[in-house]
C-alpha cells in the first residue's frame, strides 16, 4: 500500500492540474520580461523607452538599454527586462530599435530671446550683406529703423565696415547692424545724425567711435559706443517678443535642447516668459543671469534677491549676475597681456579695485557670478577677483564662472580647478571660418592663437567645462557644436587636420559638457544632466550613436525626439 505522502488524493490531483496553466503563464511572462505580479501603482510607468543605446551621463551606470518615466521624472533606468517590470496596461511603450539616447541638451551660455530683424549670419561678402539689408528694408518700408545682426568682420576688406556701404542700401531712415558677436555696431549716416554723433563727439567710457583719416566717424561703434545709437532704436512690442520666443523655443527643441542658461536679462522679457509658461508652452528650462551692476543700491539688490527667491526652477530660475570684463578679439577690445599684431592691448571695462569689490559683494550675497573674459589679461583679472572674494568672505562652492575664455595664459588654466571656477566655453567658437582665420587669428598672432579655445587643456586641468553656443552669435544646434569641438574644422572639412588640432576633444567629453557639466554649472546636477531614477525626464533621441561613428558622421545625425519633463517637445517627421 502506498503511503499517504506518495499517493495524491483526488482533490490534490485536481489542484495540481489547475496550477499547471498558472505555472505556464508565469513562465511565459518571465520569458517575456514581464513581472508575474503586477507592481504597485506607484511603480507603473507612464511611458517606457526600450531597446536603445542610452548614454546616461551617470558614472555609476554609463550605459543602459531602457528607461521608464512617471510624471516628469525618470522612474527606472536599466536593461529591457528591468524596465519592463514597470510596464502596465496604461504604459506607452516606444521601441527605440537601437537608437541613441542622451540627457536633454543644455546650452550653458546664450541670449535666447532675439526678435528677428535682418539676418546677416553666414553672409560671406559685402555684396551679399547689402542685398539682404536692401531686401528687408524694401519689405518693411513702414519701420522707422532698419536693424539687423550677424555680420562677420571677415566679410569686409580690412575687417571693419563703413557707413557708406550702408548708406548705399538704406538712405531714407536710420539703419543699425550689430556684428555677429554683439560687440560692434555698423550704422548709416542717418543713424549717426539721430544719435548726434559727429567728428567732435568724444568716446564714451569703455567704447570707441571709429574715425577715418579725415576725422569723420566711419559708422563703426565699438562696445559701449554702440549704445549711443542702439539706445535710440524703438524696443520691440510685447507681441513681437511673444512671437519670437515661441519660434525660438520650437527651434531649440528641434536641436534637442531642454535647458538654456541666459547670459543676459531684460526686465521687459520676464512677463513674456511667464505668459508662455502659464500657457504650458515653455518647453525649455531657463536659468537667468541679471546684470552685474557696480555699487548696486539696496533697492535693486532687494529686487535681485526677490527674483532669486520667487524663481527657483524647474522652469525659470534666477541666481546669477553677469558682468563684462573686456570685449572681443576681432575688434581688438579683448584685454591682452601683450599687444595685438598692429598694436593695442584691448579695453578693460573695470578697474581691478572696482571688479574685486563688486564680485565680493555678490559673492557675499550668495549670487553666482558670470564674468565675460576673452583676453588673457581679462581672464586673469576675473580669476583674481574670484580668489579675492573667497578670501575676504570666507566662502566656497559658489561655482563662479568665466565666460568664453578664448585666449587664456597657459599658467592660468590650472587655476580654474583649484578655485572651483567653471570654465564656460562655446564649442562653435573653434569653427575655423574665414572670420576666424583672416581676422581673429591675424589679430592674435601665431603664438597666442595656439592657445585659443583651449578645450582639451581645460579638461586636462580637471576643471568643470560647460559648453554653450552664445546664440545668436552661433547656432544653438548642439550636434554642430559637438562636431566642431571634436574636429575643429568647418562642415566642409577645412582646414585639413583641423584648426589648432591639439585642442580637439572626444565626442563623449563634448556631450558631457552639453549635459552633466552644464547642469553642474547652474547648480542643477541633482535634478538634470544625467539619466537616473529620480531625475527630471529630460532626454533626446538621436538617429545614430555620436560616440561610435567617425567624427564626420556626427553632422549626419538627426534629432528624432526631444522630451522635457516626460512630454514630447519635438518629434521628427516619420518617427
């Protein structure tokens, strides 16, 4: 007789038969990577991206296959099997089919809200520039001023334009065209007259009115002198600002941008940003730098504090101030330790005493300071001011920044890491176009130009380097910036081997500077810049792996999808 333990009863046999289908179902679900027991509602994703090559930017887990999103945050990052555990009946699932994913791009230095006028970007000759201005003036005959932006110094013989070239296309009203870098104005005779500028007008502080051999103003106004004319231009309407902001937001999203750090701020712009945010249309996150006023009064300082307290993110954030230590190389206003080719050492906008005192004030108040410093003398002065502020205030961790850092002295590069100062550079500034080769490099001379845009040297020093575009100086297109930093050639591949190729960096370093490092530069690495559980769901999907393809393939890569806070802000046609 069999023992009771070895002979199943009819009831046990029936129960075993009923368990088999459930067991098979569990095995099938497990084989599919789906949990047999549904996870709690809090662990069910709103959307999941599977089957990709995800560069997380997180040193703890550099690559993953998949990620899950719940609300505006990342719920999980890992393998397909790990992420499928968070997929429920209501989860939207996207099969990436091996495509590349990165954290949403973050432009660490730009001027976002630009109301369109005459677009002179990439115009290669005087004739092309004049044709664009003429066409715009004809189409906008009712505008009291004709304004534009984007001309390159290299397009003009000798590197600077003349009012007569502008008089020839706009003679009936004032016209003012700003250079691509925003530091020089080119105006016609009507504009000079509107501003009351004659041969006897003295140069304003920190500005230069350029004169010809006869002593007459040429129509070129450098630095602060430009404001003598641009201050007369009627400001754009709120409607024009709104239209411009919406267009720029759509453009930024199409480039994969989810964050931008605005290096300028106009009070008239804030209501426009707030209105778009209230409508749900602010599809890029912003960090604003306020003007760094010298000897700021108590009322204005209180207003700065109020903005910082009211706007702490994640869509709009204040917390920085920005000042200009010098100008630019092309017009020889960047402050240099040694003379330019042809003479002159540039212009300083601050005395050492004023800069040290002012930086220390904002440092003491807890503001992050951005200092525009391009020439080696200005960069040293900025670093000295930061070092002095930390010493007199006993502060640390302010993450003050030097913006641009185009021609640093070799001995000053190591100071960035030692002082904890962010190197805020612009990838596209290494673009070796005619302006760079014929004007910029010629002004510096061969020794100094070998130190220009020292991306690799800055990385090697251990400093945090954050990349921006300085748009509208250059395009916001991040992939174009990465290509430039990696190759230091034009898209056409010139010059062969790259311009100052010893300062090229790898694609992963460039990507990090546009993501994790850029987030660190605005004190936001705890919520964005990497793809990890708990971080904001800001990401970009690309058509190819920019870390694996040959450098010349980077420009063939397309942005397919941009996601900010879990929602799509851009989707390419057909994706």
